[in-house]
């Protein structure tokens, strides 16, 4: 099990955004998190993406409980394991497409400059972005911008890519093209996607649809097999151990 | 983080803070240049017309008292020890006198000089604007241009003044005006009269005595090491602290500019962080998604502010340097 949510609750100013949510996502799945605006989709993605901590319940990522990790360790989890794709993603406006896509690798200190650039070049070619590699984000069309954000999320081969309304700023055709591209990547590379959207039309491109209303996910039982998780007290991302190494 | 901050700064330069810092740095640099130059010129003028590299007075002599009772009786013997280090030694008698003119009595400062030896130490000859320089023991004077104008004197006119000799007896001196000086030194131009040394010594009853000896050294920096027995030897670096006010003024102005600079930097930094939080909220959210830690954010912002300050300083130095080089100051 790649992602496991066990009875997760999160409130803002006393108002629950998600309530007793149970969810399991297998590696290689492409799940649509469907629900209207305000249903709790973004909150759920932030919880899984380690941008927020749950008030109650546990979140497991790769069998590790990440719900109580320190902020530094959560940042490390995001850096290594999570790719984000949102409609609001502007990336770094003063960087070019090439630089923006290379950035996650630089932060991970993966490979040398030449190797990194070669890897970025290949990915940009796969996503049909070669021609805009030298352009800054502001000079791109909305679809190119969304694909660049997808490339930046993909480049570090994360465990899961969390896409929050990725098509919200795109025209219908462009939105469909982006979802199709994501579906192709899912098929080809077995990359796991969790796509939050209020548009059910995308469901045919995805392997499964999970519905959320008023912060509650319908029909998802409390996941079994939680006992398989490793010792919760020992975080997988131990910064000290990493630094010592 | 440094490379990201550098790229950010180059591609999105914050012109206002950079220019603000640059203007203050350039102003400080130019003020410093200007005041240092002024200080250097004043000191040089003092060395060239009045002080020399080392001024020698009799023991216990008070230069402000203009007394003729305490003299150096044998100038050659005094400078004998440092003879090899000298370009020249100029014995002088400096005394006050009262000049009678149509507009009333006027106190003047008289420098009795040995024109040939004075020439080796001072640059008066170059500053004779009208007429000629003194020669030998002729009964002629050099007069500050402003003083001559105030008295309505010109070359060839007669000039008389009264001075008290060593024995207390007043002596009437009469000279003809041989040259008018324009030194740029307010005191010399407005109230000084230069007369031949031998004439003054004879009139004041000093024999061969002088009130001071100025020496010009081959290496001016050696002035501090000149030490002579039985006299006061004052190097030019310690000339009565009369230019201390300039150094103190320069330091005060530079300190004020440094305070302004720090305020500009401080306000700029606070403003920068505040604006960045508003204008770059989306960018920072993206950095957070990428896994940037709190300390990385702090480092990124600190580098950006540091590089902005550095850019401002470098630009300020460049502007100041260019203005100085092209003499626009």
C-alpha cells in the first residue's frame, strides 16, 4: 500500500474540513478524488502531501506514519516522495522551463549539472516541451505551463503526484490533453496519481474514482492491514542519520 | 541557495534598494574624497608656506606669543645633526608690527626671511603674483595681495611699520613694495609681510638670532624621527593639531552617512521581506511544495538581501570612482 489514511480528521478554526477519512491508494493507481468545491479535496491533498498535519488519525506513506513528523522531516518527505501539480502552480517565474524542471533535482542534489540537464531534456521531449525549454514561465501558454509543472513533478520520480484541479485554468481540450498525458505516463511509468477535480468527465481516464462530500469520503472502509506498518516511532526520514551518513 | 538567490537577483533586480544603497555609498565615498583632498591641500599649503616638514623653535618658546626674548642664536649649529637628511633649512624671525596707513593703524604679521635659504624650504617665489621675489638684503618687502589692496599699495610704493625690538625699543622699518603674493592662504594674503632676514635682525637687535627654523626633508615621512637637543622640533604631522577639526569633521560626516546607510539597509531589508511575502506568496508556496525547509527559506532571503546590499555597494563604489576619476566633484 502506497498511501493509507486511517480515520483522518482536520479542522480549521473548529470547522472540520475532512472528517474520519479512510483511504488506501496502491502504487501505480491513478485515482480521481471527485467532489464539489469546498468538499475537502485540497485539504486531503495537503494532508497526503505533508503540507498539513491531521488533528486526528494517521497517514501512512510507503508504510511509514508521517502524521506526526517534525516540519523539517515533512519537508524532506515532500522533497523526495511527493510531486505537486495544481492549477495555481506558477513555479519560479524568473526561471526558464529547463531551470524549473531541473530545480527539484538540484534540491535533491541528484547527479551533476550535465546529467541533470540531459534528464530534463529527455523528459521535456517526452512531454513535447523541447521548443519552450528556454522560455520563462510567463511566456508559456496555459497548457505548456501545466505540462511544465507536470514535468517538474515527474522529474524526481516521486512516489505519488498530487494534482489539485490541474485543469481548472485550462480550456476543455487542453484539460483533456493534460489528463490524457498524465494517464499515458501512469500507464507507461506506473507513476501514482491522485487527481482532485470537480469534473467527473475525467473519470474515464483514471483507474478509480473516490467521491468526497462535506469532508467525508463515501464507501471507503477503514483500511485493513495497518499492523503491517513499520515501527511508527522511527521515521524513515531521519535527518540526523542522513547527515551522519 | 546562493545560486538561486543570485539568479533571482540578476533576473529580477530590485533597482530601488540597490540604487538607494549605491547613492549613500557613492556620497560617502565622494565626501571622503573631497574632505581628504581638502585636508591634504591645507596641510600641503601649511608645509609649503609656513611650516616646512619640521618646525624648530627655541626651548620653551610659545609660537603664539611672538616673543623675541627666546631665540635660536646659531641656526646652522642646530640643524647640523640632520644636515644629510635635509633639502634645506630656512631660519625665520616672526614678529608682530603695527602698520600706519591712511585708514588707521593695522596690526600685521611679519616674516623675516633669508630669501635664498627660504627658497629651499618654501614655495613663496612661485606665488608672487605681481612684481618679483626678494633678493639679498635689499630693503624691500613681499606683501599679501589682499593686504596691499586694502592699503592701496602697488609695486614700488613705500611701506613703513613699527615693531618692538628685543631690547624693548621700537624700531621704524621702511621698505618699498617689491612683490605681491597670492598664496591662497587667507592669513598670509590678508595680513602677512615678508622682509629680508638680515634687515629685521639688525633693526630688532637680534644679532644672528631667529625665532624659528623650518626644514624640508628629503623624505617627509622621516619628520617624526627628527629629534634635536635643546630645541623643540615639531614634525608636520603634529602641527598644533590645527587640522584636527577637519579630520574630526570628516569622521563625523562619514559616521552620519554610515548611520543613514544602515537605516537604508535596515528599512530596505524589512520592506524586502514584507513585500516578498506578499508578492511572492505563490512562488514561496511552490518552494514549500518542493520541500524547502524553513532554514532554507531564511538562507534564500538572507542571500538575496546580502547580494542586493553587495550590488548597491559595488554600484556606489563604481559611481563614486567614476565621478572622482573624471574630476566631476
